[in-house]
C-alpha cells in the first residue's frame, strides 16, 4: 500500500454501547482539535441514516449519540 502525499491523517475512536438490549458501535472522528463527529459505525448490509452528533471531545460526541439512542428506545418502548 502506498500513502498518497497530502492525505490527511484521520483520528478515529470507537465506543461500544448496549442500548435497549442491542449493541451499537459508535465511531467518532476528529473534524478539528475541538470538534468531533459521532455516528453509528456502518456494518456490511446495514445502512445507517442517523444524523451525526458533534461535541468538543470524542467522549462528548459519543455521549450525545448514546443519550439520543436511549431516548429513542424509551420512546419506541412506550409506543408499542
């Protein structure tokens, strides 16, 4: 494999969360030193249409996404 000159280095962190009895893999990437984007990691054959969540640290971005997933699962449980 050859590295292309000028290719940016991407800082990626991954977190696992169990929400509503389902496992989620959250991928957080650095946009800048103070801005991180969290999204559910794409798995083969499973599309993700969920909007990304942002935060000043990788933990904050992942926590925002996890909190939204918890609220969504709680709401879905009440709707059934």
